[in-house]
C-alpha cells in the first residue's frame, strides 16, 4: 500500500469541514449539535449523513476504522 502523506494544514481543513458539515446538517433540520459532542462523533455523523444524502460515496468496509 502507498504511504499516506499528511497534509500540512490537515487539522485546519478538518475543523473547517466539520464547521461546514454542521451548518449543512442543522439547515436540513436533522440534528442540533451540542458543545459536548466530540469531534469523532461529529465526523462520524456527518459522514453517515453525506453518504445517506448520496453526496459522497461510502468507503469500503475494510477502510472504515472504528476508534474506541
């Protein structure tokens, strides 16, 4: 497998992606995020919502990693 190259501003991109995704989900009226929600929970919810809305293609099952 090819080694994944980390982006220099990956943290900032993730933060901005979560912010935009939260706005999208709240405008749809499907969720209301709280300050106590972890980044992991937000990312997982937004991923599932975008797959459900068919805006992104789901990852292969072997590519999904579940962090406890």
